[in-house]
C-alpha cells in the first residue's frame, strides 16, 4: 500500500480502571460496546491489551473517517463514555490516527504448515 491510499482510522483508547469499576458494571458495558462497535458500518477491528501495570489500551479501527465519526457520535457510545468518566476510569486518553501505511506479513502465506497444530 502506498501512502495516502488507505483512509482507515485507528482510535487508541488508553485507560486505568478504578478499583470499583467491575462492581460498577464495567465488564458488561465494555462487552456491550464492543459488540455494538462490531455492528457499525465500516468496522474493521477491535483489540484490547492490558499491561502488567494495569494500563489498558484498546485499538478500534474503522475503514473511513465518516464511519469512525459515526461510531464516535453514536448516542450509546457517547452515554457509555460519560458513564466511564463517572464510574469506571481513574485515567483515560483517546488518540485518533489515520493509517498512512500498512504492511502485513504472515508466514502461513508462504509456509502453510507453520502455525498449524
């Protein structure tokens, strides 16, 4: 892919949960919001990683700025953001990025027996 060909948008959402987040319903709401994002037009991917120190990062990818903005502006998503600030997050940050370049390597493409159990 050449620079500028892809209009994908990746949101990196970082957070640290409060001690009472799970008791306040974080897990259920997070699962619901992920399922909702996956149903949105232009959805590409949603992955969450948790560091050893408890910091969490979710990477959410949409295929275009317009689809990303539709997710950003979704009323349920907006309500969940507010609930997160009130009841779940000790800290949070959002970084939105346009994909400038993408490369992919998968050894299974060249060596199909690799990675097979």
